[in-house]
C-alpha cells in the first residue's frame, strides 16, 4: 500500500517547463532515503494551470505545489512526506490571494471551473485502464449496450450536446442521420486534428483521459451500428498518440474493444491515423480524404458523411471533446445532469485554452453561459502586467475578436457568432494595448493563405489578395479604398468558398474592421501603428525624464543603435534601429516609448 | 545550393533495399499512402525520389499520386534535413508575444531562411503552426526539446548548446 500518491503534471505545458527533471529529482531523493516504495509517482494528465508549472498534487492531502524546481524536491520529501507538514514556500501565491492556496477551492483559477470533460485529467494515471474504470468508466457504455439504438440517439439529443469542434451542430441529430442511413458497413471517426494555433484542449483530453474518448466512440458505434472507428490525430501530438495506443491495447485486453464485446454480440475495432500536418484536414470531408490516403481536400456537401463518408460508407464524425462528453450523458441520470448546466441553446461545459497576454495561461473548463469577463479576469486573472485589455480572439483563424465593450457577453454558440467570433474549438487568446489588430488580421490571413488547399478559387485567390492588401497596410502603403475592397472580398469569399474553412477565413478581418476600424484608418491615413508592432509605422525613443542611464538597452541592442554614458540619458540612432524591441524588454523604467515616424521633411528642418 | 549537392551525394549511397521491407505491411490495403510516406521519412529522414519511385512500383500506385500527397502535407520533406531540427512556433499566442522576432534572430545567426538547412547540415529551421505550449510563449522546439519564454538575446546561447 502506498502512503501517498504524487500526481506530477506530465502534459506538454509542464513538460516544457521541465516537470520531467522534477520527477527525476524526486525519484532520486526517495531512493536516497530508501522510501521509494511508500509513494506512488504518476505522470498524470493536464492539471490545467500551465502558467505555474511544473505542478505536483499530493493525495490524499490534496496539496497543490507549483513552480517546482528539481532543487525543491529534497525539502518536499523531508518536510511534507516525512514530516507531514505543508511546505508553504511551494504553494500557489498571487497578489490577489491572502491565504496561500492549498488546493483547488482556494486558488482563484479553479474556483469558477466545473470539471466534466476534465473530470479525470490529472487525477488518474492515463496509462492504466483500471483507474478510469474505478472512476465510473465504461459504465455508460455497458448501459448503452442494453439500450435500443434510437434511444441512445434520443438521450444525446435531449441532453442538448452540440459539436465541440467549431460549428456546434447538434450531436444527437448527427448520430440519428448516420443511424438511419442505409448500409451494412458504417464508421465512427474522431477528429483529433486540432490545428488551430493557440488551441490545445483536445490534446490535453487525449493525454489526460484517453479512455473517455474511446468510451464515447464505442457508444456512438453502438448507436449508429458501426463496427469500426478511426481516430485522426495530429502527428505533432506524440504523447497523445502514445497514450491512445496504450488505452486501445488495454481496452482490447479487457474485452471492451474487439469482437462480441461483453458478450453482447456488438463488435467494434478502433484504429489510429496520424495526420501529416494540414490545417484543412480539420474539415470533415478533407479529413476523410486524408484517412483514405489522399490529399486532404474538401468536397462539396451533400452528400454528407452521414450518408456517404469514409470509403463511401455512412460515417459519423465528432470532435475529441464531444466524444469525451458522451459517457457523462449516457450514465444513469446523465441527461438531466448535463442539461442542467448551460444556457437555453448551449448545454454543458466548454474547455478553453487561455493564452496570450493573460496572467493565468492554461486550460480551463467552465459552464456554458459564463461571461467572457469571468473567464478572462476571474479564471484567467486578467491581463499580464496589468496592462490594458484590448480584445480576446476566439476560434482561431475561423473566429474573430471580441472587444472590451463585449466582455459581459455570455459564452454560448449563438452569442459568440452574433458578435462576429465563433465558439471554435476553444482557443482564447488575450490581447493588450501592445497588440496591433491589423497585424493580427494579417497574421491569420498569412496562416489561412498558406493552408488553403487550393481546390476552390475564392479561397485560393481570395486569401492571397486579402493578404496582399493587409501586408500593404502594415507596410504603410495602404490606400483609403483598401478597407472597402477588403470587406467586399471578404463577403464574396464567405458566400462562395467550398468548405467551412474557406467560408470562415475572412472572419478575423471582418471582426477587426468591425471593432477596430480606427486602427486600420490610423495605419492607412496617418502611417502610425500605435501598438508598436508594424515596423514601418512607428519609431522608438527614450524618454529623457525617466531614463536612468543603466546601459542595459545599449548592451542588448543587436545593431548598436543606442548610445549614452552610464547614468546619463541614452538616445537611439533612428538610421540604425531595426525596431526589434529588445531594448523594450530589458528597460527597467519603461522609458522606451513609441512615437510616430518623423518624415524626412521634419528631420531636415 | 549546398542542400542539393548534399542531397544528391546521399542519394548516390542510398540503400533502397529497405524500401521493400517498409512497404511490405501495406501491400493490397486501402488508405496506405500517408503511413507509407511516414515510414519512408522515418527511415531516411526525408523522402528521397528513388525511394518514392521504388515504393510506387511495389505498391502499384502512380508516382504522381505519392508525390501529390507528399507535397500536400507539411510533415513531408523532399530534401535532406540537418542533424538538429529547429521548429519555431507560429501559433497565435507566440505571434503576439513576439514570436516572429525569434525566427528572425535565428535566421540572422545561422544565415539561413525558414525551411533551409545550414551548409554543414547542423541545423534546419522550420516553422510550426502551434506546439501547444502557449503558456511559455514564445516557444521553439529543437529536436524534441522545448525552449520557452524566449527573447531574441537568448537564442545564441541555446543554439551553441547543440552539436
């Protein structure tokens, strides 16, 4: 028997901040003291709070340690594991918390969260099926085995679950269409091709709780009458793929996958397909083409995959998070419980990835209907460095920006769409006054332009033309007519592109023009980028009032454009400055400021 | 370009007998093109043309189809790559935290552009859509090692630690 379980967050965020080394140091310390067998160390799934990683949660004490370094492990073992006292120094602290946070209830980041989809992440060992089963896993599936097919679809419909991948189509209806489609052979496909930059929800679910997705797919297979499934996962997610493989092998060993499952006569086989890096494969018909081994190009619908999908057979495609919700709905009383959370049109919870200029970056799960303000300021802790909140980008390259005046908007599918953004898969990227909205639109367009598959002309040519205009504006050669041209191009692409990705790629432009038109106008008419991003449209100067002559900026400047004696005010030679911003990063007094570019005429006078 | 010279030299010594073994498990199956290309790339580090020709013959799939698929997906490389692969994240979070400055600085130091390899085959510089380590933006990966919370002036030291 173990005295304590130590859950070390082993998700990509914490691994990147060195949780592997922390685990090694902990193991070495336990071995040195000869007490290794008393404690169980688990590389667990995502705990969510990436900002303060690496994280260890100790059970049953429920103590949350964060920002750990390998050198902290000796003290942790000595004081907590042996001495039984909490190491205050390693607890979560923040300016807005009076009592250092011990566990989820006291840490503001966790207070408004509801753990449904992430119910097991960070709590179980994702590589051991028994731990999933102990937490009620596969119970919903065995219940579904005893139900009639239409009854299963009906429960999913009544719960009000909508697709978590972007468009929010009612899941139960999709299942029903596939169920009634004629055909002996049918497929279940899980879309794990999470391609939106700034989004890592699906990866965290797969890494932290792979069996929840498998169980969801099994229930779907049972409901629609499919005997085979595919999980299409990005090859860039090696850990997720590894854990899925382990989970599938264990489920097969337990007779939960394969022939005649639990002696019910139901057969189901599951395959993993590794994607090869193409954003367009997130679109369902392109994804199916890719599984078939072709170029991942979309095709017109109808026929919808429910009628003619993978290899021409009826196919039900859902996203990772959608499947992970299914076991909750299909358990006894699950429908009512699921539908009790959320708004009229959007039920349940949604997992969001918080990133950008937000204090608490990480993964969170919140009830639908919560306001954007609560997510950004209560869960997310507000803007980094207390700078001014400018906007939040929701839905990636298909989504849009939500400005400060809409912070009290409740998060549900319809209100986000109305505001010009989309729920998308759940990436929320926060921007402050140093983010240029024109540059942001240019960034997204350069992404969609590169990723456009080239099949239809509106997307292939339209993204190129829109990108050219945006680049011109960012370079300072924008023309007053550009805004109208952009808008009219954007609307024609929305109307005429072949697939969902093409139709939504103008969204970042339309929403930034809608809410930040003045920034575009400033770029075009005044050649000024107030955020200090578009290099041709601003220059740096050193504020003589606040400069203390510490010389840091001069030392860090890669082109030696800054001069000045120690303890004297420094100056920037504009003819050398490349506006790389290195000086801004190191200035302790915030003395490096942005100003309009002085024209030649002004300089010579 | 140094790359091409290097590439053709490698092609000269290419052991193609491996291709048959790599392709073997996929004969007479459907939807095999991507996994076959992934296997070939795993073995050779990129997709050498002679290997594709041989695989196409074995699989009885036109070379044009293999080529069409290979050039469609970002994962597949048609040129040999360096010993160390630098992947600079181009995700939204990294972009607004100054990610483009990171790639620029690497380009300056290594004197190559994105998707190029240094003449000594030490580094290949690539960009990826998102690594998913947004909390540590801006981020890059060198081989399988992530480096986070980067600033341009940290780059030189990091690159120097690779052989």
